C-alpha cells in the first residue's frame, strides 16, 4: 500500500456532530464498508451570486439566469476540483462524480480510508431512528483546502429528515367518510386558483424514500375525472422509485405530493427526485433538481425536514447555497414548515424546521380550514395538541433577518409581542389539519391525510398556474409576497404552542393562506 503523505489538517468549520439523543454506540463501523462522501466547494464568484440574489431580496427586478448561464458564471473552477481530486488520490479514494455547477465532488472508498482522510472515527449506533453509521466531533481537512471546501457530508448516514404528513384521527389512514375532508380540487376553488392547469411548467418533488405505484395514480385521477399527469422519476441516490406497500411510511409522502400537485396542476410535468434520507442524499437530490438542465423545473416542492439543532452548520450552509442558486435561476422552492408546533419535536425550547428556515425557501405553514359551499367558513392555526400535531413556525437560530421581513412583529400566546430579529417561519400557509385533510389514494386504499407536507405541494401547484398564466417563472417570490398583504386570507386565530396568530404576518401561518387570482394579478 502506498504511503499516504503527512499533510497538516485543520477542523472544518461547522462540521461538529454529536450522537443522536438516546443513541448507543455498538462498535466501530466495518473498516471495509464502501461508502460515498460528497465534498462541497465554494462556488466561483460567490460574492457576485450573493449580489444577484440580494437585489431580488431588496425587491429589485432582475432577470433570472438560465441553468447554462449559471454554470458558466458560478461553477467550481477546474483548479479547485483538481486540488480536491489530488487530495482524494493521495488517500486512495476514487472520484465517482464531479458536478462543477453544483460545486461538488463525490468520492468513494472504504470506511478505513475515510477515517484516515478526514481524521474521523466512524462508529455504529443504535437509536430510536434505527441503526446508523456516525461520528462525533469535527471533520478535518488539509489546511490548503480550507478556502475551497465548505462541507463534507455523507460520512454520517443517520436519517436526517422527517416526512411532514399526519394521519387523520384516530391516527390511521381513514376512508373518505369524514365530512370535513376535502379533495385537492375543492381547495383550488376555495383558494380561488387561476383557471389554467399549469401547462408548460415542470414541478420537481424531493423524496427521501418510498415510491408510487402507477396503478394508484391511475385510479386516483380517474376518480377525479382528470387525465393522468405526466410523472417522471429520477434516481439520485439509492434505488429510486421503490414503493414499500406501507402507506404509513414514505409511500404516504410520495403519493400525497404527486396527487395534490397532479390534481391542482394536472397539465404540469411532475418530476420526482428520489434519494436516501441522509444529509448527503437530501442535499444531492436538491442539487439535482435545481440544476436539472433536461427537465428544468421552475418550482420545487419539499415536504421533508427536521429541526435546526439536528443539522450540522456545514450541511445547512451547503443547502442554503443550493437554494440561493435556485433563486438566481428563477426556481421557486416551497418547503413544509413542520408538524410539531413551535418546539419542532425537540425536547426543550422553541425551534424551526430546516430547510424551511432558509431565507431562500418559501416556508409553508398549516391551517385548519372549514368550508361552507364554495366559500371558506373559517380558517385558524392548525393545532391538534400534543398527539395530533401543529404547524411549525418560529424564529431561526441560524439565519439573519431577511430584508423583506424587516419591521415585523412576533406575537406569542401569552399576549406579548416583540420585534422579529432573525428569519421568521413560515412565510405562507394552507389547509394542513388532518381532520380537514386531503382525500388521496395510497397503496390501494382511499386515505385522508394532512400536515404541512400537503401545503408545500399546494403552493407549488399554485405557482405552476401563475407561471403558466404569466408566461415566465415568478422565481424567488418571498420579497414580492411580503408586499401583497391583500392577496392573502389573513389567519388571526389560534397558536402553534409558543407563538400566536395575529393580524398580518405571524409565526404560525406567515402572511396567511392564498387568494390565488389576486396573487396571480400582483405577480
């Protein structure tokens, strides 16, 4: 075996990892196990990219870059890619993929080789999330790469995200017998969606497991009297579209997303990017969708995430940069804000869900909507208590206050208010309560589901209709939405735990639920 040169190494900022709470180490990871790890590099001319998106954030109209233009301007330089490849070669690692536009290089090798390359000690752990390969402490990189490499992800393969869907009480899939459940098409009417059906648009969906069966989609859309939408699956990491037959698992999320989008924008092309539920798998799926120069999605829907404290800083920054790239290219990214209220499933404190908390994501919160005929009778914050779930929302501990959220006030459930000082979540909302949930068809059965997982695809379909009518993509829409208060149904009642609804923006339902045609007219 060739002798590996001794090179001074330094900790990679933001790479600190700790064990999953309650996990137990059961021994070293198998040294010969073959794994893949993605190294994320600083993009070329990153300050120029920031300037482009900052102008959009300030409300300055700017032309969207094509994917080809983005690649020409901001791809990682060949020199930097070569330096990462040399580092890999020095440690016996293979370069399996280079993606200059995404500024990533993916390496393969054994656990023993990666332990040596990054000065880590990969172990196996048992936890409530299942068994995983993990590490504690920091990742170390050669000092000469510190100005090039911003993240190393994939060493740890713990499940990173949760699917944000909830079952209708009694917390199992229920048949369509509950009078308050709604077909997605009914919500399009209640929210007054524009009349077109999204023709010419492509909507990307990120999924971290599970799959869909063509027969289920055929049955569902036949019942709705809608032609079967054009659905394409893309395997990023892992097996791709692989339904398990368990509607309570990831299949529920996958089919929910497709059926809501297909019902609301049936003439759009739906592309489902399947990956593994790890930080690297999630990140690579997002990058694949953002930079897909074949399908070219103008909207991306994400119904997965987890509380900010469960992410490494390096992974959040890598995601944030990918979402920033989406904004520069005019891709609207709708993300579920979470289903566990203001605590977001963390034992103590108030937390927001990521990637919804990225300032370049449109964070989608939850309401409980009751309808009378063709009108909304009432709409309040979704909060079914500790068992049923509640819409996620609050204040980021990571991201600064965006320009378009300046001067907002944060109301709490104790009747107090204070200025919003960091990124507030969510931005918008829609029906999410499982009690007033969406009628779908999963793994051969009728079902009623809710959760903010349903709200991200709802908004994605709305933007497909708006884009189709406009003839171009609305793109990074957050700054524009905050100037259009009259284009929302303001939700002023209820709370998600610590935070309360209030007139205007609040940390439960954002600006409110959509008044579709009004939004279309102002965008």
